[in-house]
C-alpha cells in the first residue's frame, strides 16, 4: 500500500499509513501504533473520512456518543483530541480551530478509490482484473468495523460500502469477459450470500454457472433470487435478469464466450537466393524451438552486423522456415522510419496490437499500458515476431512477450546490449567461394564465370547483389566489370566499416549510374513513403513514363532501390539509402521539382477522387498538372483501389506540401478526403485535414480553409465526435465561410451547423437552418448545386420532428437532384430508404421504391469498395427483405453488416443493425426478443440524440414501447 510521508521536525522522514477499510489501524515504520480506546479510533476515523477538512465539534460529539452522552461532552471530546494528538505527533498534525478539528493523511480509502478509477479507465481486461483485485484486497472487513455501532457505521460508510460492491461488480463482469467463469464461482457464492438482493451478482452467478455447463444450477440461482426478493422486498427481479433466465432456458448462443483471434501473416516475401547462412539459421531455429527457458523469459534471437551483410534477408528466411511452428500468427515490424529514425515504441505497439485484432479506439495511451496489453494478448499464444532494424535494447524491450510459446527474431546493426537473454549471432562477410555462388546465381552466369569479380565485393551481400543486378539486367561484360571495380578497393574497405562505409558504398554505386539515375536517386527523398511505384520517377525527372522507367530500373539493378512487392510492383529505399538520398537532395535546388511532383500527385488523386464520387466541394478545386502519365492515370481511374496502394505516397505528398506549398497541401487533402472517408481511415483523415488547415491559415488561403473545415466536420461526425465538439467545429465552418465571402461555403457551413444542432437534439433549430439554406439557394439561382444539401438538412430535421411524409418528400427530392452513380447518391438513397421504412406501415407501401433505390445504392458502394457503406445498405435492405418475408436473407445481411461494424465501429450503423434485428425478431413472433434488442441498443448507444430517437421510434412502430 502507498504510504503518506510527513516530514518530522528532525532530519528523518517518518511514514504513517491509516487503515479504515476494516478495523481502524495506524501503522508507522511497518509496525502498528496502539489506540486502545474505541472513541479515539472513531474520532480518528471520522476525521480521516474527509482528510484535511474541518469537522465541527457538534458532529463529532453526536457520532462519539449516539446514545448516552457524558456530563460535559465538549470537555470529553477535548480529552480524546489531546490523547490522539499525542499519539500522532510529531509525524501527523491534528489541527483545531473555530470550524472544528482536522487531520491530513492518506488512507487506504484513497488508494482503493485510485485503483478502481484506474481500472475503469483501462481497456486491458487482464490489467483491469489485477487492479480491481488489488483494490478489493485492501478491505479487511466492513469499514470502521470496530469503532462504533452498526447504525453510526452505516451513516458514515454507506457510500463507501456501495463503492466496494460496485468494484466487485466490475471485477465480476471483467472476469466473465475474460472467460474465467469456472474460477469465479466460489467468489460469486460468497458475494450472493453477502448481498442476496443484488441482482448483478445473481445474474453473474447464473451466467457463470451456465457457461460452466450447469444450466440447472443457473436456473436454481434465478429461483433463489425470485424467492428472496419476494419474501424480503415483495418485488420481482428486473428485466435484465428475467431476460437472462429466458436466454438460459433457450440456451441462447449469445451467452457463450466467443473469442475470435485474428491470425496475422505479415512476413515479407522471401528472397529467391540466400547462401552462406544455413548453419546460423539452423542454430537459431533450434534456439527458438527447443531450448528450455525460465518462466517469463522470451525466446529471442538477434542477427547483427554491418550494413549490407544481409541481416533482414536472413531473418525473413528464418521466419518463413519456422512459420508453421507458430500457428497463431507471424508479426513483422520495421523499427526505423523511412528517414532512418527509430520508431517510438508506442507507435510500433499500436501497429502490433491492431494486427492482433485490437480496434484503434481501444488502444491505451501510454507505452506501459500498450506493452501490458501486448503481453496479455500474446499470453498462451504461439506467435512469431520479427523486428527489423532495432536501434537498441531500450527500443525493443517494450515489444517483447513475457515468455510462453512466442518467438522473436531481431535484426540490428550492433549487439543489443542490455538484452542478455537473447542469443546474438553476427553476420560476417561471406567467404570467396560462397560469394561466387551468390553472385553467379544473381547474375545468372554461374559461379565459375564471376570468380574474378568476387575479390572486389569483400563478401558483402549488398555489394554482391549490386554487381549481380548489373550483370543480370544490363548484361555487362564480366571483364568490363572487373576493370571498372579494380581501382575501387577503398570502396570495399568502407563497406565493412559501418555507417560511413555504407555511405561510401552508396556513393560508389551512384558513380556507375547514369547522370539521370543519380539525379533521380537524390530526388526520391521527396517521396516520403516507405513504399512507392515507379511512376514517381517521371515527375521527379520531368520526363515521360517510359524514359523515367528506364532510369528507375537502373537504380533497381544497382540495388539502390529495393523491390518490396511484385503484385503490384512496389519499391522502397532502405533507411540508410534514404538518408544519403536526402543529403544529396539538400545539395541542389528542388523547389521546381517539388512543385511538379506534388502537382502530378494531385492530378492522379483528382482522377481517383472523381471516380469515388464524394460530396461535391464548395469551391473550384485545382485538378493538378505536372507530367502527363497515361499509364498511371489509367490506374488512378480505378479510384479507391488505386489509393489502397498509393495512400502512403499521397499522405507523404501532403506532409511535404504542408511545409513547402500550403495551397497544394490543402488541395491534396481535400481530394484525399474522399478515399479516407470510404475506407473509414478516421485517424489519418483527421490528421491530414488538421495539418492542411493549419497550413492554409498560415498562408491566408481563406476559401481553402473553409473547404477543409467542411471536410474536417465530416470526419469528426463519421468518427462519432460529441455534439459539443461538432458544434465548435460548425462554428469554425461558419467563421471561415464568412471570411471567404463565398455563398456556397456559407450555405455549406449552415449545413454543418444544422447537423450539429441535430446531434444535440435541437431539431427545430436544424429545420430553421435548413430552411435558411434553401432560401439562400432560391434567392441565388447560380447556386443550385447547394439545393440537395439544404434538402438533406430539412429532411433530417423533419423525420425527428415526426413529420415523416414531409421528410420523405424532401429526401426524395434531394436524391433526385444528386449525380447518379456517386457515393453521395448512395448515402441519400439509404437516408430516403430509412425514412420510407419509418412510416406507420413499416415501409410496406413503398416496397417497389425501396427495391429500386437500395439496388442502386448497393451497386455504388460495392463498386467503389465502401465497406462501411455496404454495412449501411445491408442493414436497410434487410428491413426490406423482412417486409417481403425473405427472412433468411434478411438475417444473412444483418450478420454481414454486424461483422463489418465489429471492425469499423459506427454508432448510426449499430443502431440500424439493432433496428433490423428487432424487426426480424418481431416478424418471427418474438416480441420479447425484439424488445430486448432495442432496449440493449438504447443502453449501449452514445449520447447522440437522433440515434436514441430512431431506436425509440422503432419501439413505437413495433408496439414495444
């Protein structure tokens, strides 16, 4: 237990702890301090229940003598205070004054409260369980158990005792979520005996018994609860417990513990040729698979060596060889970014946890909490982790599992001092014979044809691969290669000397490249993405795709650019290579090159964005220029599919433009926004937009600022932002639109304000704002493109004001005005369908219209790959199928939507799914189940008023209110 330390008048520091959770005790220096009189212990306890706060003497007298009061109670109180003060002095001060008496000291109550609060904040169930167990272990019996009557104790400790039982409830629910039902049964027996009327304990006991295969005992526990409540209180159990009893009778599958564990397979592609490393790979495989280690010590092997010795290739080969021994998955992470800087452990932990199925919203903030969550996720699992380019042991240590069946393979440029339990093996240069074998295979010429070249490569795989690529791809004469390298022995000396040697090696490689290739190499530093396509070389060189591809292949053949993937072809620069490229780039003027490159990226993103068909912008956007790239443009016309591959390049372009060209940064961000919306990349979307807004503000690009604010509002709404946050962002939209002087942007900002009003439940204000938008459109005929937006706002307000038919008309009109085949058309189709289904006949009179508009919506979302949109269409189409009695198909669609929403949480989608499931239950004669589904959805729904309205409206429509 934490102790509170008070400085004494002497030089020593004495520590005192007060224990109130049970018999009242004082401990000092690890020993108990005696307080023999009950009234003295009660006096101390009352003062410590509110440490530091003065307690009036009258209240103390009332508590100390609740029945028979002494002749002079105030004098008696002063005597007890004096005795208590003498015991506490000099470590703890008991103060007195006109307002009463006070003691300042930390108690076990504060420690209990802090542990419970910490447990409520964490999403790591194992960590939460431990915190709650530690908190509840502080209780040694009823609080203030030995100092007063039960009546006074209850007056003083009612809230504290309730906190104890609430903590027990949270611990029980956590243990059930972890699947610990069997271990929990003895505790539940104790808890239900202590609190027989507490329904949460009874329900937990029923569920734990049922999951333990004891259905009859679970039902008996319910019967005992019913009997006790009837006899003692004359009431029935609540709806939740009654529904649980019904579910147990039906053996409802939802009661079972379901834990689907994702199985990541993240290993990079293996290299086709790897020689000279067989012995070390066999040895390390045995270390990982067969060596017995003490509990809690992970199996870690480290391959270290100078740059170019083939560490990563050997690690990946070893990982592929062992993959079958780790059936629970293989994780891969590079520990340096594209600039050669070490990645923060927090970032890497987030990547690993996402790969293991943890949703981004569930990730803890701190490194320690994320590390603990990773260890918990990997406990009792057989997972292989591969970490490439570790800087030091400190970077790696938070990423390691705690023993168990996991294995870890690490590469580094140096031994990881401080990681003593890891098996380290240095990869050294290859002997000449092995070098010849490798070079012969790479060149396709055979070992005997390249023996004269080998001495010049010093056994380094990097140098061997460079030369092998030239021989294989450029088909140079071996004699010419030998003569070219003969005077460059210093190059090889540098290659075995560490980082500076790597730089010299790269410079010498560049010396045999063409002038265009050297120029391209330096400019590739501008790309800012770990992987990219060959097309980036054209704008960087200001030439056509074919010419640029030839130059680019020259860099690939020299090993300066690595091919990372074959389908689609993706390339990258090793961190050290990128560092050298950045140095060379900084030595020349690149402003024109940057602008041409960024303009070309914008041109391609514009093509992709127009295929996606997101909400029309409120200003005329730049479409990009730069270099005409027919092949890349044809790929970009695939829309979201192209951006699935090129998104890192686009994001890197935004980051570059933010620093150098704010207008291009904003244009790129707006065009990129549509893709990020479709793919529901919430964190990236907000990050990109906020960075672009800051750049636009600095540059005074007010119109662009307003458009970016509109996009950011949409990102926040999709991400489930609170109504008050949406209101703040809507005000920013209104402010920037006012400053821009643009009528379309003013109308759009009113749209955001209307949505924010609806999120806050002010539908009258939403309607007024929508009507103001419509009036502006009517008064300004040149702004007809804004009419659908106004109708969206009005239609949304009308449905929540109960004016269903008017809402249908407005939403029908808005849909008709939008461009066919676009994502916004699909959104408006779904909104109209929801309104039609909200009719008193549940949509039965609109079946033909519903069939047509939902068919169109499905075609759009499936074509552009909008997974969240597919979930929304599934939810609504399921309700249509229920109307036409295609119940099996409706159930299939609802399950598919739920699966998507499990990966991509969306409050509106979850609500629609619950409505669909409730309608299905009602249609199959299960009104109680329908009622339970909607009640649960209401309980789980966020504080967004329109979602709660929809759920309550469905209760009324289905006659379940």
